[in-house]
């Protein structure tokens, strides 16, 4: 009997020693003391972990093995929601717009233009705008390009656009509900104007249009950056 008691005492001491984790305090078990896979749903009393069992923000990119959530990790319903969601209020999105065309004769023999040659290019927003864009909410700022835009001129409807669009080519900005187009370079391009992709007074949540005219047989082009801010 005495020998059994001695063995039991030694076992208890061994257990206590094994329970001294890396922290050095007796009675504590640290992560390093638990084998990988030892804790799973079978070892949890109710056989599962639910949302209410996880502390807010406990699972983040640091807790995911590859450091991030990929597109394949998102449920189909969530993907559909993201793809069809409108741009959130106050968020600014940016992009580029422009075109380069071979000039054709205007008002001359074999001319294909009744007056001057009219050009236009469309641009898409990355996500739908919460409110449709009409002609008065698509503005063109020609004041940023300087010597890179010889002979450029805005349309008469864009007279106040430079005052409304106060961003730069490096950081295009726009007031809430507006698209501001900042021309970076152009050639043989006059009467630049921004408008809706819908005719007349129509509006669209999906994009906008940039137009201009050329008055010579030379190549015509416009390169620009733009910003849109959701109201």
C-alpha cells in the first residue's frame, strides 16, 4: 500500500509539472501545451461553436492561415450583393476616360462632317451610383492640362465647371452627386463637354459620357481622369 501511495504522489507531481506552461505558472495551460486538432467539436460540451461563442473581431485576417479572405471564400449570395450594391454615400471612386481617333476632313471635298467632327466616349462607374447622373452633373475641367492641351476649349455649358471641380490630375475629386472629368492631354479637341449616356433629360446610374469636336484633318484625342462622389 505504501508503495502505491508513493507512485501516486509521483504521478501527481508529474501532472503538476506538465501543467506549468511556457508562462511558468502552475495550473495554466498555454497554446503550446495543446496538440494541433486536439480541440474540435467533439471535445466541446455542446458539440459546436456558434456565433455567440466567438468574441467580436476575434476572427480577422491574422486568424486566417493565408492572411486574407479570397473571392472563393465568399458565399454566392454575398457575391451577388456586393456586385449589385450601390456606391456608399460619401465614397469617391475614380477612373480614366478618353479616346484617340484619326482626324477626317471637315467642310471640304469628301468631307464626312456636316459642320465639325463630333466625337464621344462612354465610361462606366465600377458600381451603380445611388442616384442617376444627368447632363448637369457631369462636368469637364480643362484648367489642369495647360501646355499639354494646345487649342483646347470647353463647351459653353462648362463655364463654371473649373470652380466646382477643385481636384487635380493626381487626386481627382468631385462634389457629392457629381462626376468631375479632369483633362490631362488633348489635341485638335474643342468644345469639350460631359453629359449623361441617356439622351435628353434622361439619367443613368451606370456611367457617363465625354464629348468634343475636332475642326482639322489632324489626329484628335482627349485623355482624362475622373472622380465621382456618391451623395
